[in-house]
């Protein structure tokens, strides 16, 4: 039994919706010729565009370091006389973008569809992007090409009236063809997919544990991110069966229990029901559909009570239901539990709980994050409830990072007592073999898919997935602050352990963990609170910390901002605020001396955190004054401190960077910081990464001595989930190439540290936005690829370019004097079509995951995804 991902279900249903409104496009069949690009040499960014564009369609790539050619192709169009041919020959940095502009109305939902064919196995992104700054992304979908025409669609919702690019975006060399584009307003569309029957909610009685994508979060008080808040599986006193799910909600905090991504037919009534109770006084709750305004307000008491909600889902790219327990001031800790969750199509619910399948299964690994090291035995436990029949068996398969699913050989299990739940041990593939002969474990990331079947092969459970990764041991560094590899994490035990195991040795204390921010450190004027337990835990784990001298209490501001998240970032513009800032900096930096020796001044002051706060006093000049004061006070409190300042972003020269530097010079900080969000492949002489580094050094040079560069926040932004690829974000099979190329290009440009954003607590299943871990703490592929790179090159500083052949980019990382027996490591990729490379004598070739590559006649193929050459 296979379950279609929700986005795919929506798209299949959307083709003949009852109320879709077709919107006009110009030249949607690519029949008419338009602009001809006659460029003969690249522009300053490295862009070289040539050939014939279809009328009303544009190349939007002149900002990128790419080569692209266009033509109207008369052979084998999808319909009519021609299609648009697009050949991307080189991607040194950025992406090839092909687009037409349309106008979107705020709150409306749109579907853009195109027919595509091209080089089999290559991918591109179909997306909606705001046509003007801030270039918001309203929706994106990955398209895997084949030699045959296929239709691909993207859904997006406009958050404001705006002109929007209907865009095809390519980050790897390939050739493809486009035809028959359509745009529909599907705000009121109704699905005509086949009706679904029974309970659609997986693992809703929690009999085998917390599995299938259930998750919880607790937030509100910034200090709660320093604790692990997990959904607990409680035995006994359940509403249905023998177990339920429970959550402890900290005082003055919101709590939410989020269900797995679940397929729904949009525009058709559904009913959500579950049993709920609390161990204390009655609590309010709401049943909500994530991504919509739909909700139902309910109440829970000390006795189990069934709550129900009938709603009609709109068209969304993923459907997740949640049970939200809003904060209650002064209520203290609240303990809540749920059980017997059901989702049924229609406006009525079954009188009794009916499971989605007769049996529930849960898969668990031994280490947090579902991580294995090279010598770890590849064993996971699968628990089944209730007791399965003696002749039941597991159907197992493994899905690799390219989406290929391979059945595993049948595995025999020891006999079990049919009167008790089954817990079976399963050997995962690719593990070490003790021999003889010994075989090393394969590194990488995979997804195990398990289904319980009867003797005839019929499913007894829904398919349950388990993402796991095998990573190299983190590289040993005498000082973790030497590490280039940074990350944003909550300062809770699980996240610290997972970051360390993935070789992410430097963590930044922004909004994943608020430690050090002024309103947290000094919640009442003159009273400071310190979080030594959390800081000591990270220090003991071998993590370096970049603290934030950031935010201001409301009593320092003439215009305090409202509470919640933005209530942290008041603008300290009262006459005595600078004196109080001196006291805060001296106290905090001095207290954490030796444990936090790096401090950054304010987060993204070029944006809503300072200059766009609507306080007229929030000027670059005021920031420069506070930065200089912090630099002076921090160095007095800790002679070994590093002060990080400016925190800019490309494109903010005139409004932020230049006026700050004009006021402060470069003597007011030790390190110049910037942020960069970009999901395009990096690399090449004209890449965005290299251009940013050069530009920021030039800006400093005009103001004083040039200071080192740190990228203290960035990444692709939306990071696709391996569990739920349909929910959007950078596709999981593109993440390794993106991450390794970005990191190597940054190191080659002289950037000393980069802190990927981010890991947040309580990630709902499949949520792509700034989420580098899955709902069960498993890493997404970009962190696994980064762990491999870190194990090979961390601590080696700036690499040198190396010539290995035409069309190839290569950088050599040489061992340091402290690395006894260290080996040269070269990182190599192609900026165009795959190239054949002779493995140099004395070197071995490794794939992007660190596994040996088999050479044929001494040669290997190198594509857009990097490979390693390591000296023997």
C-alpha cells in the first residue's frame, strides 16, 4: 500500500477543479519569437546569455555567474509548432532564471503549471517569486526531468498585492524544453480526487510509541528553548488502548501537539476528533489547521473528553493538524494528554475510535538524531502494537538521497509472544562488517520504510519511515573556536549532542537560544540572570559559542515595542540608555569570560531588528555609537574577547553599511559580520560568495583597516525534508551539492566562520522553513554532507585554487602543522556538464558523502555535486 504525498495528491486533484479561474498569460505556448540575446562575452558577474527568447518571456539571470542559451525548438513540441529550449552550460554561482511576470492579489492562491522535458535525472525548480525587493518566495516545487513531456505545477499564496515572477530556476548545467504554461487562481477550487474513507490519521492511538511524524513544541518564555520538550508516550490511564501521548507545558508558555502531514481533499469537509485531558485545572485549547486561519476553540478538564471539529480545508501544499494550548498567565506548569486521534472525510465522526490501520509501528535508533558513526552496528528497533499474528512479517525498503527505493531482503525475526507487543531488531544496510574480510560502513543518509504484512503480503499497518545517517567522527580541534562550521541551535541537551556529533563546533546564540540578550540577561533593571548550566553544557561538549549583545529592555526605549518576539528588540534611545548598555555589556561579557569569548553586536540591524523598527531614532549612527561602546566595554571585561560588528547584508550599502562605517570606522569591532541567504549553487570566480567577500573588504578599506569576515547567519532558508519532500524547500537531493560548494567557496573567499540558520525546537513534520533537523532530530541531508566536509578540512583555513582540467573548479586544503600524518584534501566539481577526470597518482577519490569511488581506467566522472580527492 502506497500513500501519495499531499502536494502530489493536491496537484493530481487540481487539474479539473470545479471552481478554478484560468488567468491569461502572454505567449503561453512559446509560439512567437521575442528578444534575441546577442552577447559575446560575460558581464561583470560572469553571466553570458545568448539566443532566442519567446515573446513575453525573459532571462532573469544577469546577476549570476552562468552560461545559458535559448532557442525556439520546432522538433517535438508538446503542442503547437514550437517550445522554448534552454541550455544551461555553466553554473559558477547563482542560478539560471527564466520568467514571465503576473500580478497576484493578496490572500489568493495560485497554481502555475508548465510542461517540461529534458536531460533525464536533472532537476529544476518551478516557483513564484516576488518581482521586487524583498523578492519573497510564494511557493516552489522541484521538477525531475525525463525525456518525455511531463506536467509540473507549483502552488503559492500571495501575502500582499504584488507583481510576481512565474519562474523556472536552474542551479545545475542541463538542457530542457518548456511548453504550454498555464496560470490559475485556485482560491475557491474544490478537489475532485476520489473520496477517502476511514481514519486518515496515522498512529493516532500511540500504542507503539510516538511515531509517524507526531511532534510537540513549547514556546513563549525565551528561556524554555534550553530544555528538551518532547512528546512523551505514557503507559496506562489512556482513553484508547494502553498508551497515550503527553506534554508538559512550562509556565507562561504556549504548547502545541502537531500531527503528521496527512492527505486531505481540499474544499471537502473533514472532521478531526481526539480525546484530551489535563492533570490540573481546566485548560483552553484550539484545534487548528497549520497554514490556514481555520481553528475551533475547545476546553479540556481532568477527565478524558472527546473533542471534535468539522472544517473545510483550502488548497495547501501540506496538511498538518495541531492541538494548541495557549499560554495562561500565572497558571504554572500544565500537563496535558491526547489519545485516539482521528481524521475522517465528511461532517460526522465515528462513534468510537477506529485506527487508521490494524497495527501501529514505531522505529527507533540508539543515538539521538538517528546518527551512526563508522563502527556502530546498524541496528534499529521496530515496535508493533497491538500484538501481531505469529505469521506476520515486515516489508522493508530503503530510499536513498536520490529518491530511489530498493526492497531489502527478507529478514527473519525471533519468535515472539503473540500476547504482547513485538519489539524487533532490524539490521540496516550499509553498516560495517567485522569480516573476514572487514568492510567499512558506507557514509550518507537514507530512509527506511517499514510495513507490517500478513502471510499473504497484505498490509496490516501504514508505512512508517525512519531517516538515519552514518557520519564520520568529528574532527579533533584543540580550540573549537578555530572551526569554520557554525550552526544556530537551542541550548537543550539533545540539540547540543546532535550538533557535536555532526561536527558543527561553533554555535550562535540568536533566537534559537536567547542567552545573553539584554532583556533576558537583565529582566528587571539592576537584576541579572545567568544561565551557567546551559553554557557549561555546551562548553563541556566542546562547542565554541558566539554570544549576542543584542536587544534592549523596554525601560531603555522611548517607544517600547509590543511583547513577544519583537519585544526583545526595543531601541535603546532614552538619554541614559547608553550608560545602562555599558553596565549590561560589562556584566554579561565578564560573567561568561572563558566560556563565551566571542560576542556579536545586534542581529540584522539593517532590518526590522533596528533600522526598520519604526522608531525614528533607530539610525545607523546610533547603532555605531552602541557598537563602539560595546567594543570598549567588552575588551575591558575580557582581554581575550572578539567583538563582531556591523552585521550587514548585500544590497544595504547606502542605508546601513556605509553610514555605520562612516561613524565608527573599523576600530569599533574586531570582525566584520554579514548574512547571506541564497539557495543557488556557489563556486566560480564570479560567484556571489566571492563577490560579497571582495565588496565587504572594499567597504572596510574605505573606512579603516580591513577586519576578518564572518558570515554569522544564512543558508538556503527553506530546507526540504527527507521525510516529507512535498512540503517544499531546497530539494533533499540537491542539498549536498549546495552545502559543500557554498562552504568551500566561502572558505576560498577568506570567510572565517559560517553559521547555518537554523535548528529550532519543536519542528513540525516536513516544515522546511529554517529547519536543518527533522521532527525527530534526524539531520536533513545538507548537515550530513557538511559533517563529511568538516571531518576532512575543518581547521585548515583558506584553501588554494587548483587546476585539474577544463570546466572543473578545485580547491586544495593542505594539512596543518598540528595534523600528524594529515593528508591533502581537494574538493572538485564541474561548473558545466559532467567532466571526466583522471584521478591523480597518489590520491583516492571519495564521493560527496566520503565514500570511495570506483575509477574506470583511472578516471571518474565529476558533475555539479562535489567529489573529494584525498592523498594516500
